[in-house]
């Protein structure tokens, strides 16, 4: 099944193709879209009404949108803002949404001026995301609403704007009307933008770029541009698009082509022009070389520029096949993906690009090449980073359709909003080369519904026929037997692969590509190792053998992928721990849906859930992550790295080697390595050499090691030659704190993530150490948050004191607005030598 271009192009009267000059026109732009865009994040006022963080209630006042309303006592803040992440954590709240008080009614107001010189312009406000049920007023006039908290949307302020005078924009959000299976955040948690254009301008998300013909020598780039004329009369315009090679971030480099449409008759809104251009010697977008281009589209009326619009894109081809897997630019690529929820750990749902980049760098180091946006439209920044860093993206719309999993989830919006939300998702994201799959849902209750599946898939194909449409099935037998899957292009299976041979033999699906849209669901706690049991004290052993009943170990999924090599790959649940869903210590009844067709397992889980509801475990975040909530890799990170990066020499031993209470008792030792053979040594004595069986073994196990203090070392070989080594040792007592930065310099809204380790005199991290650490900052900076990766910690993320968890803790800092110079972060704990780190502010 080839997804390159299915759009019927009627080429506009394309005037001239002007050969590009060779000059490197260096410039930059603020944001994709209309050039007249500025950040609207600063200077907001906020007040929380309805449910309060302590469980009490504050009734909202009348007419909080009015210009005369007194907002003098409201909190002053900058966006993005998640009002719930400050907590406090409460044992009485649901673990599935992070035990945080996220339900409430939030009002935001912003006082601003538009200069009189902007007379005649169109004025818009763009929200990248607002949770949830957003209602917008300007100067007391109702502007509009968008209820789905994950959708980006635009509001037209022009009819009510006051030029040269104070304007008041009011936004009401209501999460009391929204139910979620994970922590959704609350508030205007993504960026907001003020957009000014001429009355003749490119529409919101008004460009659609495809690359239907690609060879190493040439690439045909086709672009549909939708232009609105809001002058009230017909005008003639010139549309010019200049194509540049893209630099890092939002920068332009060498111009490679120019194309014009002349004398275009624009009668009103929504006029569409189609243009095409051939680019010689194109720079192809791939995972290894994620080359991008920027199309700069200018609208001129009577020789005067009325709008400029920026669109990034990549030149690449994609093809999904039932037998040969996924082809990117004609080359087979195994999808090595992770599912991620949208929160950023201790930062909550509030978007920060540097925090997101840190996550992607870690995933890249592990060997991941793909991300599934589970289970909602992502922040725009994720796709921009995926384009730039070389990730594939499964772009997902919904967790529910007409019949919900929760009383007030998307089922309340479906009838009136499903088409609007799908169109918004596709129009916003369809120029991104990283996006290779559209997904209409995840484990929805309606997954057997043929008509609904076909309608949703049809909407996405209508808006973009160049990518396959899929769905994540936890009832794959039901979806196939009902025929609903026939409405899709690609089958996404969540966990249940034991039927794969039967599915492959079904003639209805002989040409249906299949992949693991969710796999494994292995659970673990960083640095915890238990013997004779996997679970203790609401933690889970990091031997990486535990999983809920619907899941499996990573190794078992690797074996499944090897057994069925035509599968496209997998998206592991999950890349990072996230707030909420602390399975197996959470009482989320929607977990029962994974056993809708297995009464015995369903009954077993119901009993376990009842027990959890009585005991109220303290877990507030998940255990699924390969990387913990603080961004510290668990052991599983190295298991995936060993498999996903086979040419990267590496070895990793677990567990740690501080077991004074187990002298002469058995301590199983595992080695994760990209090599194929290894020899283990304890205090210099060989404990034997072990070899992997290809396609069957993904870890090497010495399960009869009797603990003695000292040093445990592994030497790894590949194809009979030395490959890598690793060692762990019994440490001394904790004597000091050591700090390290993930970056040396920050700028603007960047954050610095500083890792603190509890160490002995020989600089070894001391496992099972949990001192309370106090943080101080000197210089023009602020401590934003702290975390330790412990899913049971109820310490506030905003606290400047944090207990280490198994030897580690994280502190996140930022520069004060407009500051220059450097900041110093100091960490202190009773009985330990203090540590410090510096960050330069550029």
C-alpha cells in the first residue's frame, strides 16, 4: 500500500519557475504560519473557582468576562500554565489522574493594547491547547468555544477589537466537565499567539504540501494554498512562494526555488491555489538525515504585501506493506517506537520545548525512532522537534468516540465535534514529514462499529490521502471479524498477538499491514530489586519481568517481532513514566476493558481493583516507563538499547551490588548487551560464559550468583571479538552530593535539568540512599521543580527540598526574565558534603 500522493491536482496557471539564486538568505521566523505572529504568553491574570485544591469550593462570580470586572487580586503569571501541578497530592484523589486536584474552573484575563496603526488588519488569537471546554470573550463580547482540550484552535478577535485602547481577553476553562484516564493537566497549558494579517491572507493552516515524485536527482513539490479575501470586494493578487533549505529551529538558509501565481481573482474566503515546483538534487528527509525545507508564501495585492506565511516540510516517500514492512524512501525501516502521554513529569502538562527536547534526546540515545501521541493530538512543538531530530510520529486523535470509557470523556463531544477536531488535527500537522500515520482512536468502545470507523477514516483521508489511517485495537479479533478494520489502511494491535498467524491467513486482511500500536507494558521502579517477589511497598522490581495480565516482557515482544518479521514494528507502552495510571497500584476500572472477552482474567482483575480501592495506595504516577518521571533511565532502557542499537557497543549489569543483608544468598545477575556472548566475574573469579540464541535470548542471566561484597564485572564479545564491558561494585558510605548539568547554557524559556547523585568517597553512586536534599540558587535564576522518580512520593514538585530516591534526585531551574550572567545551584544534606553546579545564561 503506497502512500505518496493521491490528491488530484489541477495545476494553477503557474507562471514562471524562477531558478533559485545560490545566495544563503539567512533569516528566521517566530512560528509556523502567518508572519504577523507574536507570543501572547506574558501578562495574564488567573483565578481558580469551583473545586479548590483542598477539596473545598469557591463559587465563580457573575460576569467575570466583563470589562468592568475587578481582577486586581488575581494571580499574575505567564503561559503555559497548568494550575493543578502545584497540588497538593491527596490520598483521597484518584491515582489514575495522579492524585492531583486538577478538577476546577479556571478564569484567565489579559489586558492588552493594539496600536491604532493596525487599523484594517485582521486580528486573531491562536491557542495551541487549553484544558478544557474553553470559552473566549473579548471586551465582554462572546467570541467562541473549543471544548476538546488537546486541539489547537484560532479565534477571530477583529469584530470586537479596540484600536489604541485597552482590550480585555477573558478565557474560561472547566475541567469539572471533563473526565480522563490519566493526568490531563488544567489551564492554558500550551502557548498562545496573537496573529495580525492583512484582510487578504493565507488561511489558518492554509498550506498543504506534498512530495509525490522523489528521486535522488529531482523532487516535485506540490502545494495547495488557501487564501481568504475579507475586503468585501473582489481583488486580484499575486501569490509567490520561495522555498529555502531549513536551518536549526526556525531559520532559513539557501533559497532553492521560487514559483508565482499571477493575477489571481479572489472573490471571497477560501480561494484555493495549486502550485508545483521541481527541486533539483533534493535533500531527502530521513531518520538519519532529517533535512527540512521552508516554504515562504507571500500574498501581494496591488503590489503591496498583505501577508507572509511560513510552512516547513520534508521531501520523502513512505510506503506500508503487509509483507515487506515499512519503507521510508524505499528502504525498509523497523519502527522502534514508544507511546508517550503529554505531561512533562514535574512540570505537569505545561509545555516547555527544552524539556521535550531532553526527552527526545534520551529516546534517541536508547535507539527509539518513533513516537505515538497517546492518546490525543500533541503539542505543535513535538512535531517540530520530531521533524528536526528524525523521529517518525503516529499522530492520534481520540481515546473515546461516541461511547465513552468515562462518564464525561470525549463521548460528550463526539456528535458535534469529531469532524472539527479531526480536520483541525490534520490541517495543523499534515506538512510535517515526521507524521507517517494518522490514528482515529485508541481502544475505543466502538472499535467494532463499521460505519463509525469508515466515517472517521474517511474524514482523515479527505483532508490528507498521503498517509495511512489506523486505530489502536485491544479487541483485534472483534475489529477484524466485524469488518471494521476493513475501513482502515493499517491495523494497530495493542498487545494481543497470539492470533497473528490466524489474522495473516484471513483473505480479507491479506494486504493489511499490521504493527504493535502498544506493546509490553512492562512495569518497574528504578533501582528497586526484590527476591522471590516482583512487588513490595507499592514498588516493582527492576528485574524487568513484571507486567499486567494483558502485557508481556520486552523479551517476549522481541521474540514475537522476530517470529512475524512482516510486522511493521512496535510502540512500547511507555517511553517515560507519566502522571496517573499507576498500574498495578491504581484502581482504574477501564483496565477491565482489556479483558472484555476473557471472563476469568476480568474477574481476577475486578477482585484486585476492589482491594486497591479499599486500601488507597499512594502511587501517583506510572511504572510503565522505560525512563522514570524525573528522566532517569531505568534498567529497561539498556535492554531496549541493546536490541534497538545492535551496532552500538554496550553492556549493562543489574542489580547494584550493595546487599550486605544477603551475604552468601543468591542474587540473580542480568546483563543487557548488544553483544552475543559474555563472561561474568565476581572479585576477579569467572562465574561462567553465556551466549545468546539469536531471536530467542535478549538478556544473559546468571541466576545462581551467591552475593559477596566487592566488584562484579562483565566482559562482552560479539562474533568472537571483544565488544564492551560494564561493572558494579559494593560502595562505601554516602559522603557527598555530586551535581551534573544536561546543558551548560540556557537562553529564553529554556530549562536546565540538573542531576544530583549521592556518592561515596570514590565517586560511586550509593544505591538505596534516600537523604533529604535541600536546594539553594544564587544569581538571576529560579528553581522551577524538583523530582526523584519515586511513584509514591507525595513531596510537592515545587518544593526546594526533596528526598533522593535510590541515590538520585533532579532539580529544574530557569533564568529570570531578561537575565544574563550565570546561576549556581547548591545541594545540601545532613552529614554529606554539599555539591554545586553552574549554568550560564545567554
